């Protein structure tokens, strides 16, 4: 059974930083894409950042220049460094791993106060 587990969420003031981490366990090798999405109350889940196994990244428009994704293919981990946080970044952040199908974590709450 594949498990995707996020950690590192929390409460931060505007302008602060947080680092999220994700680890994949179980029988899932050769992950083609790992990434992060977020969902705020009453809104659709949206792209934050993804990275292919070859290191190609994609960022959502609202986080470019502030967030940085990284991953370790061998360890099956991904981190999301979030700087200059804004209240509109408040959401549940989900890690996802793709290999034939999408495997989602349970999410971690990030709250940014104004």
C-alpha cells in the first residue's frame, strides 16, 4: 500500500516562511512527478508546484518567485520552501506522487495571519 505523508504545516505571520515535507512509502517506484497542490475553503484545489524526476519544475502563478520545490528521487521525498507568505496562501497543502495514478497525502494546514 502506498502512503504519502506531509509534514511541516502551521501558523505563520505575513512575510514569514514555512517548509513542507513529503515522503512516499510503500510499493511505488519510478515516481514520474511529485508535487504540491493546495485548497482553500470554498475553492478548488490548485497547483502550487511540481517537479519531474528529471528536475523540470512548474509553479502556480500565485507562488512564483516565493516558493521553491525540491525532491530526492532516491528517498522519494519532496520539500516545499515557502517564503514571503501571504494571507491568501492559507490553505490545506497536499503532496501528490504520480506513477500511472495519482497518490495523494492527507494534507497539512498552512495558516498565514495578516
